[in-house]
């Protein structure tokens, strides 16, 4: 099989992954597509959404389609860094025992790691997770443990503020995407979720999803092949660089937001890591569309989720981030000249 034929085969499998996840999760097609993009762009994802919208279900469905180890950790105030590494207990004979914790339990087979309510965990725990995300390894028991295929998914408790530790901006920059998983608005979807008993039993629901649609051991190789095969024209490269500059100096591109002094808005624009994440994700979007070249629409499809959390506002406007960030990204996409 040639390289092009292999990429086509992988693409068909990637689209089937989406279709299979859609059997267990309804009303979330945009979220499913973006998680799929992150999967093949090899980027971590920070999820946001109301309680009970199906964040764990969607990740378990993806995990079932690609296989490998799945772990879920609950963020709590008393969770310590060591709790991710090892688990201590007393056995039936009254002897103390130590077993690998959630980061080490699956060894190199760990693929999907879900940290629920990450902002309820102490900064020390967040720091350990960030290192694992960056290096896909941790040091423990006098040796290095690696999990090369792992992707980290995390969500934040946006309701309760007591005993929470907000993620620092530099920590959020480690996530390729910040995705919002909304409560479905369609009446038919809401009716199915509430009245169809199939959606009340997650384990049974996941049985609808075909297992091992795509081999998890191939994820890094597929991701690297996509990045090599999908090209950017010089005009598109200039467009991305202009977009980067616009995150630093939006006023130069005639961006105006009502009630905001644009000269005082931006503390720092998107980081190099952020722009790399943007182009990596856009290449996957193009690949899923069956193309070997990027279009401006590929960049625009992922820009809100890769750049919104990477533009840092001055303190006077940071408290209004939720209102300002979406409008800013929308105007950047609208005002930065698009190549024809």
C-alpha cells in the first residue's frame, strides 16, 4: 500500500470513529469532530460544559473505538501528586501494599486520561499532570515511565468556586483546544435524552460503539504522516502569520469591540505553541475533508478553540474574558485579509 493509499485508509477509519461515537452521543456533532481533530493532531483538550452533558461518555466512546487504556481521575482538594503515581492499601493479611496509580497502571498502553474537575485539584497535582502532558512521561520508583500515545482530557468545575484552584494561563496553553460542550438545544435530541431508556444506561449505550475501529498504537504515526502530507501555500502561510500578529495587535486590523479600549486590551498574543497547535489542527481538518492542502476555512474552523484561551488580556478586561474572547476571535477571522 502506497503512502497516499494508507492515508486514505486511515481517513476512512477516522471518519468511522466519528460515526461510531455518534451512536452513543447525540446532539454533539461539532464536539465529536473537534475531539477527533485533536486525536489525530495529537493535542490535549480542556472541556467545558454543564454537569451531565456527557463528557465522560463521549471520551469513553472514543476510547472504545481506538482501544488502549482509559483512566478517569476526580479532582479533589485532598488529592496529592503521589495519588496519580501510586496507590497504597492494606491487604487481607494486614500488610501494606503499593500498586501503580492511574498514570502508571496501564504502562505504555495508556491512551485516554480524563481528569475531571481539574481546578479542584491542588496546583502541585496540576503541575505533575502538565509535565506528563508535555513529556508523556513521569519519573517514579527510580525509573522513567512513558506513555507515548496518551492524550489528556480535562474539564473544569465552572459552578462552584470554593476549594478550587484556577488553571494558570501557562497551564491552559498546554491544551490544544478549549472546547465547550453545550447542552443540546434541539427538541428531538432533548426528548431522546430524557425519555429514551437507552440513554440512561451508559454501559449499554457504549455497546453500540464498535471497538478497535483504529489501532491505538498507530496514532502517533498517523498524526506525523498527516502533518507531512498536508501542505500550506505561501499565501496561506502569510495569512496565518497575519492572524498571529492580529492576536498581538488587533487594532492594526481595525478590530473594534464595544466597551473595550483596544489599546489596553491585550497583555500578550498567542504563543508559538498556540500557532503550531492551530496549523496542526487545521492540517487534520483538511485531511478529514480529503485534501492534501490547507484552505483558510481549515484555519478558521479551529481558530476559536486554539486561540481563544491563548490571548492574554490585561487585568481590567480579564474578568470579562468570557464575553470578550469570542467576539475578538470572530473579528480577527473577519478582518484579517483572507487569501483568494
